[in-house]
C-alpha cells in the first residue's frame, strides 16, 4: 500500500536553474514519485491552479516571481494553502529559513541537497498531508461542514464573537413514553431517521445543527457563517421539518407504530457564538438571552398546543408570506419581561 | 580553500545516487548553461544590474557545489555575497575577479568532461 501511495504522489519541482531542476526531478522519480517542473514562480502558480500536486519543492531565488512570493500567494489561496512545500535553496542566512517557515513552508533544505535527507523529508511531508486530509474528513463528519469551513478559514480559538442569528430548539413530544414502549434498537433507528430528516431540512436552509441531546436538537441560523435572512430561513426550515415528520409518520402508521410529534421554538437576536470547552475538546455553540428564549418557546409549544412558536424579533424578520397567529404576551420563567409569542400557521392545519 | 578542481567524493556520490548516464547528461546541461551565467555576470557588472549579478553568481555557486567544484563554488559565493558595488564596478578588481572565475570554470569544464568520458 505504501508503494502504491508513493507512486501516486505528484510533486512539482520549481527552480529557475536547469541543472537543479533536472537533478531534483531525477531524485524524486528515483524515489517512485511523479515529477513535473516549473522554471519560475509564476509558471508554478499557473500549474498549481490547473492541476493537483501533493508536494512542492520550491527554490527561492528566481526571476519573475521568487519563492517567497509563491509562498505568499499560496497562503492567501484557500485551495493551495494546504499543499505542503519544501523549500530547496542555497540562500544562506537563518532569516531566510525563518521567513519561509513563517510563510507556511513545511521544511527547508539547503542545496546541494542530500538525496537521503530529501527522501525522508518528502516521505514525512506526504504522510503528514495524508493525515491532515484524513483529519479534515473527520472534522467534516462530526462538526458540520459550516463549522469545518469556519475552522479551516479562521483556525481554532476558544472564545466567542457577537453575531445576529436565529436560534432554534426542537424535540420530540412524548419521547420518554415512546422509548419505554419499544425496544432500544428501534429507538436508535427512529432517532437516526429523525436526525437525518431534521439535518436535511435545517442545512438546506443554511442552518447548522450544533447540539443533539437525546431527542432534542439546537440549530443556529447566521453563525458561524452569516446569513442574509436568518429569521426567514429558520422559519422555512421549521415548516419543512414539520412536513417531513408528517411524511415520516405516514410510514410509521402503516407499520402500526405511533406517529411522532415535534415542537419547535425560534428566537432571533444577538448571540455570542464561538468555541467553548478546552483546548482538547471543544464544541461550537452560542450563548445569550436569545438562546434561553428559544428553549423556553420550544417548551411552551406543549401547553400552547402549537408546533412552531417564534418571538417578536423573528416575526420582524419575516416576509408577508408567512401566516402567524398572535398568542399575546407570555411571562417565561427566569425572563425579566413578558415576551410576545407567535405561532406559525401550518399550511395543512 | 582547496586547490582541487573537483571534489571526487562529491562527484562519485552524485553518480551513485542519480546514475552515471544521467550525470553525463547533467554535466552536458551544466556546460551549456554555465557560459551563459558567466556572460550574465559580465553583462550585469557592465550594466550595474545588482539583482542580475547576484542571481547569476548564486546559480553558478549552487551548480558548482552540486558537482563538487568547490573552488569555483567558493569564488561564485564570494561574488554573490559581495554583490555588485557600483563604486567598485569600474575598478580592475571586479573585472579581475570575473577573469579568475572564467579561468577556474575552464578547468572545471575540462575536468568534468574528462570524468564523464573516462
């Protein structure tokens, strides 16, 4: 497998000097990799934007565009930022090495290059890239693509920023009774189907599910990536969730199983969103009165006997197309002032 | 500084790792490219083009070291680091340095050709 992987790796040798270019390409090919070459930085960038490479061997001193400039361009380009670069240069001076590393170079080898050292560094870089790609796939799977994208763009840092967003809470009514009435395997299967449907509805409207607890979930619209119409998107997602559950219930009733019902609460306002936890384990979440209100609204769906409840700020963000029923002021526990609550009318209701 | 034109340990190691046939081709490439670097050095010195001068010296240094031409490499390195001093450009020193470099290159070229065909 290692041989297969090695032979599949494609390297780009960038050097203005023909002797260096030929010798480096030769060394790389003798190690079982494919080598392509470019005679200056400008040509190299053109090739990098056209085809995929696993690793770049980059000279610094070159006409037209030097290695430092190539590194700067790559750092600014999200597509190219993760391609590992080993600088191969006969430029002397520690400050040049430091500058390359600061610009994202993986390693710095002085010319003339020792082939054994080159082999070890190429192997390590390619392996590191493979692990990084694997890690990125994992992050995608567990953290939603929006959080993964945010992590990739701005890096990981604990702490939050203030953003305008809509927060949604949703859970299954009478879930405890349901769990007790059926084997645990069936509950897991039910939850998996339910979550798949809810994730689809939420992400197709630009939302991000950031927490799942039992049968409940919390979703954000407008964070970590900003959304033009967060209130409208959240309400549209909520209506789609209700519709999907109704369709899901048709199948359950046909299989002589009890239909499920869900309640959804949505509140809009400023929240502090960011990564909380420790350096080892953290989660993307948001905090603020808006979050509390959304949770209270979701809980209130039970006594109000409505599927979707929203606050006044969410209502302000909605267009004329959504039918609302004003339920008046409700004084929630732990809230300083009474909140105006609106129910979203269902088309089918 | 050593008087040896080509450090044979470096050259043999190069042949061993890259293959004799390939090194023969690589020497041919160097012999075709190096005169252009020497010309570039003279042109740059005449035109007062410090960037071009430094780059040509840098290239020549790099290739000399690759083949084990340590003396030529050291001379090129000196030019790279001293750079082109406009005040010194007209004086005979710069021109002498380039003449010495060209002479050393002739020795290197002859020796490399001999090693590849020997």
